[in-house]
C-alpha cells in the first residue's frame, strides 16, 4: 500500500515541475532556451461519397474474354454509369460496358512504368488486369462537343423532306424567303413557283436556284443557307450496347451513331462495323484504324433507313507486361506475334527483349507454348509465328543487375558508381568520387560479399589508400559488383563542437569547444559574469537530455494510459446509482485530461545547475563537460516572488528581504479550504525545491532531498522563487493507484497543463 507520506511526496514532485514552468512564464522571467510550444491540429472530416455512387465489379464472361482474363477485375471500383436514353432500356451488358474505366489511359498523377523503374520499384510480376481494347471510347458522353446539327453543311449534303432553306437576294431585286422541303420533295418560291429539290446536293441546289431566278431577274446576288435540318431514322442491330431504332440529325455519320448508341458491346466486333443501305453493304468501318491511326476516311454520312450492323467479335489476343498499351486486342485476319506487338504500341524502354512468353488454351488446358527471344525473332523472320484466339503474350522487364559499387567516408562525392568488373581498379573509384578530403585517413576498408553454394560469404580487406593511389597492386585491387569501400577519417575527427552562452556574461555568443572542455572554461572565455548576473536563476539545456526526457515522457504516457483507463470503463458500467455513475464518469474524465496533458508535453532538456564564482565552480560536480549544442542562459535578477496553488489569488509580488513565505501567501488572499498547509514548499529559481525553514532542497535530477552546494546558505525566499501551496491529497485519491508515480513525475518537466488537469 502507498503510505500517506509517499503520496505527499508525489504531490511535491508534481508541484515542483508544474510551478517551474509557471515561474518561467512570469513577465520578465526568461524562457528556457529550446522550449517548444505545441499547437493543436484541426482535422478536416472526409467528404461523403455523392448520393448514388456505386462500387461495382466487372463481370468476366467466357464469351467476352479468354479464360486467363476471367476474374481479373474483381473488386475494382468503377465510376457511375451514364443513364440510358428515355425509352431505351439498357441491358445488363450495357451496364457492364458503361461502368468500365479506361485502364489503357492512366489517370493524371499515377506512377508510370518508367518512373517505377528509375525509383527501383519495378513490379516483380506481370499484371494481367487488362481489358479489351477500344470499348472505353464509347463510355463517356461527348457533352463537350457541339451538337451535330450545329455544324456547317458541306456542299455534298443531300437535300430531303423536312430541311429548311433560307434564300436571300439583293441587287435589282431584294427579297428574303424561308421555305421547308415538303413530303413530296418540293419547295415553293415567288415567281419561280414549285421546284423539286429532293436528291440534290447543297451545291446543286444553289446552282439550280440561281438559274431559276435568272430567268426573271438580272443584276442580282443570291445567298442560300440551311436552317433547321431534318432528322433521319437509322437502325443499329447486332452486338451493340443499345441496339434499336435511332432518330438522329441528317448530318450524322457512322461514328456519330455509334457514340449515340454506346458503341459495340464486348461481344461485338470493333474491326468490321458494317453499314447497309437498300440491302447492300456500302461501307465497312474498322474502329482500330480510327484509334490507332486516326483514319476516319470510311466514316460516311448516314441516309434515312440505313442499317448499322455489329457482327460478333473476332479472335482475341491479350498482351501484358512491358508494352506501351497492354490490353486485349481483336485480330483481323492472320496476325503474327510481331503484328500484335506493333498493334500494342511496341515495347517500353524497360522491356527485356530477351524474354517473351506466349500462353495458349490447348486441350482444355492453359499452357505455355512459347518461351523465346524477341531479338532472335527480329533477326530470323521465319520464326515469327501466327497467334491464335485466346493467346496471352507476356513481355518481361529488364533484369535489375546494377554493375555498381559504393564509396563512403571523407571523399568529395560519396555514393554509388558504375564500374567495369575486373577492370576498374580502387584508384579509379577514388578519382571518380572527386578524391579524398583533407581529414581522410590513409586507411580504408573494402567489404566484398561473394555468393557460394553454402551461402553468402563476407570478406573485408584493409586498404592503404596512399599506396593504392600510387598503383601498388597489393592495395590498388580491381573492384567487383556490390563492393563497399569505406574511407576512414583521422581518429576521433570532429571539426568542432559549438555551445551557446547568453544572458549576463561579458561576451555572450556561440563558442567552439574542444573535447573535454568544461563549463568553467567556457565562462572564463566569455569574460565571466556581469554585475547583473543572477546565478541562482541560471538555465542549462542539453539536447541529449531533451531526447531522453521526451522518450521517457512518451513511455510514461502509454503506461499511465494503460494503468489509469483500463479499469475505468468497467467501473462506470458496474455503478449502481446515478450519483455513483456521475462520480465514476467525472473521475474517468479527470484521468483522461491528465493523460492528454502528458501527451501534449514537449521536453526542453533543462536540468538543474548551480553556478558560483569561477574559483568555486572549478572542480565541483557542476563543472560539467560540455557537449555539442549545450545552451547556458544567465538571467538578471527577477525581483519578483510568485505564489501558486491553493490560495485565493495566484499572482506575483515585488521581492522584499523582510517578507517570509507566509507574508506572500497572505498577500495572495490566504489559503483556500483545500490547501495542504503542512506541505508548502518553495520552487527555487534554478528549478530545485525547498521546504520552508530547512537547509535541504529537492534535487529533481536525482529525485531526492539534498543539502545546499558550495557551503552556501540558501535563503528561504529569494528573487525569482515561487511559493507553492499544494492541495490536499484526498482531491485526487486515484493517484494512489499509479505505480512509480514519484519517478514518473520527477523525470520530466510537467507544464501548467498537467497542473490544471490535476487540480
């Protein structure tokens, strides 16, 4: 059981460090060098997905994809599909097709294959998560393009019933007429009368009208333009996403109709779209020519009652790996391996020509039928074989075999260098690195790992660089791949250490110190103390101490959270009355605030140090050896005494030699009802703590009470001190259950945040 005396000691420790920080925050008191302030962070909540967005899985039918592709896309997130046109129900095939993303075109910001190779993150396996080429062309609505009926009419446009003609004449006669071609193909104009125009091209129409008006008028000009255009009906049949009857603009072409209808399904061909007119096939359109070559010459204009027929898909071959456009391609006629590679855009820069693999379905088994060399096929064209429906072609990446070595240490440019094994000698590598620096030792170490059947064997060789540079074959040995050459520095090399001394010394600044130099030496070099120096308030911080404090603080936070909160939840649930539940919940929240306060703390690396006249400081335990980054700050006398804890008013007062600690408490309004008058202590300006009317003080670094140093008599209250009145222990009885609380609170500098959480 924890005794009352031990628990009281706990509070003394707590108050020491809480008030230590509090005293540093008093106006006029210097802040500890290196102290940090942590600000809270606000986190933006994640946005919710738009209503209606779905995550779909791409089905893989044996009729659409070869056996090796089935199931490749399971779990892939797909974009929301476009709704079907009113009155045209979308088939399951249409839903699948429209929700398929464009995997051939990487999204902006994705890492390319070459970027992965350069960064050393090339995938070790070939992904076969590929799709049939070209079908994603029709998955996006062409909403960014002008409607087809708004484009200019060409001279070959054929006039038909429903077209609107706009005629303007000026000169000896002026007039403007707008007329629509009737069902019989005629228009009616003044003076000219009824004129048949159906079947005429737009250019022929303009010539005909000019001739007709010339019969009655002379010296005139005429302009003919098209107004609203007629619509035509065409039919899309076969293996299309949305087969059916479509009413489209008379300016529409075959490609326009395919976009309007969603294009071929994955059961339909991309290589032989047929346009039938009056029972005859008038055009065959290969979408691959459009996608791969930009060839649209066979995209002819549609006529009323035209039929667009999408035959079944042809043979399919998949190509994956280090190819520019990995996908599943439809073959047209006999195609060889080289043809498929060319269709896919050719090899990438990281492709390994020494290996290509072809797998094929034969006798109901999927097996490798070719494992060969592309270089050999390029040299001997007769070896270029014909691929078949269902083949899978894999192109592998180059093997990452770097012929490099590593050099480190005091050289101008340490790092990785390429070599010629058995030729690049140590002297060459040193020269490539820019040569050794002035503080380099002539001694170097070469580490070499050899591969043996029993495992790797490491060999280390001692190298004399001076001999190696002059060509001594015993030391200037040839390098091998993955060798590691370490050039040593001269023993115990360090350019210099720097420490900072500030405040009330004659020459403050950043000083260089040598190994083993002590604090008294630094103060002598800084000219000693000034007349205003207040040695009792000196603050000394060290980076190594800060790191240790921070590590301890983080470990403490984790341990305390486990000890304090593990049983709290069950205690709340086990409470029987409303009052007990509220009490347990309040205790739990108090514990949580305490833990949160600990987590927010940042150590500053300060530890207690006592300064005296340099004659007394030399050889004492406080004449410490200096380290890199040490900071010493000596303030002026802070002629203020503060009061903290359980008093009516917590404030600061002007120091007077005639006032005792009780006087300062009275000036603060006296004790509160919860004050623990028997355990009042004084937090000294140097960070130590002292009980009133006692010659001993609390050493926070050693977690113990000690006598004063240098044989001096310490006054009860001095400038810069803080009088601390702790609360009675009963207010936070749950602290009794914490293990090692004395060590926990003594090893770290607690801030005012913890003080407030406890009280």
